[in-house]
């Protein structure tokens, strides 16, 4: 006879495990996972990493003021992100206002 654990379990733990398994194994995906811890919730809500190429990460910011502020903070952000990464290192942040794909 099998014994079942009838107590309720949180779905969040299972969803987090599933999300980690399904996430692509790229430098950008790793940066996106580390971003909220590296910059804090307030910044993470207003700026997001959207592209990575040859060690340069493009950050899409909600306004030019946020882009400029993150540009000034880039050394500290790079240090925290590089500590969290296992797939490579970031050399520079490129902060843009709005989606970088709208600026073509």
C-alpha cells in the first residue's frame, strides 16, 4: 500500500524548478535571471536586459533618464552581474531608452 502525503504543497517551488529547466542556456538568459538581484527591484521594474553580443549587454530602460542613471552605475552593476555569471563575463552595458528594436 502506498502512502500519500495529503498536506498541501506550494506550487511556486515546482514552477521555479520547471522555469529553470525550460530556460535557454545562454549568457543572456543567465543575465536576465541574475538582473533583479544585481540591481534591485526598483531598477529591475524599469530596465531589462534584452540583448547580449560579444560581452556587451543592451539594457532597455523605460526612459532616457533611467538609461543615463544606469550608465553612471554601470561599473557597480557589471561587478555584481559578473559575480553571478557562470557562462562568461560582461565587458560593458549599453543602456537605451525604450526598446532597442524601435531605434533602428
